[in-house]
């Protein structure tokens, strides 16, 4: 894999992980409608990122740039933790900490197990 491709994949996972961490933090600390607005913003951002990095399209149907089901498990654990601490007295310091831990865990997980569809001669299909 080339250095340009490595940095593209890294930037893709970094942006998604960062916004997911921020989303978890906001969900833990705020009440609706702000938490719902943040979740919707994350979904929109994820779709726009996938379009920008060409991870959506007819030619890659069924091979969307994702990770194995483990990414969903990691996301569910941190999402569940955000829901559990929401509304508690510790939410204002634990929310940002949980967001930071979510970012780090998700980024490391996606760097290792994430699938990224590559165009061009370096694609291995």
C-alpha cells in the first residue's frame, strides 16, 4: 500500500472515530433534542465521509467500508455507557472522558480491522 493510500485510510477512520467520540460525549451530557441532533449529525457526517472517500457506490455494493461486527459491539458498549451515565452527577466529567476513550478505542479498532475499498491499480478487491 502506498503512503498516500495509508494516509487516506487513516484520515477516514480518524474523522469517523473523532465524531463518534464527540457524539458519545454529547449523548452522555445533554438531554434531547441536542443528543438526538448530534446522533443525526453523526449519521449524516458518516454518509458524507463515505461519499467523499468513495466508500458508497454501485461497484462496491455489499462491501461498504466498515469493520466486522466487532465495530458494532465496540460502538454499542460505549453507547450503552453513555446512556447509563446520562443524567447522573458524574455526566459532566465522565461524558468527555467517555468520548475520549470511545475515540481512541474506535480508531484503534478500525485501523486494525476496518475495511476500506480502494480504487485504482493498488486495489486488491
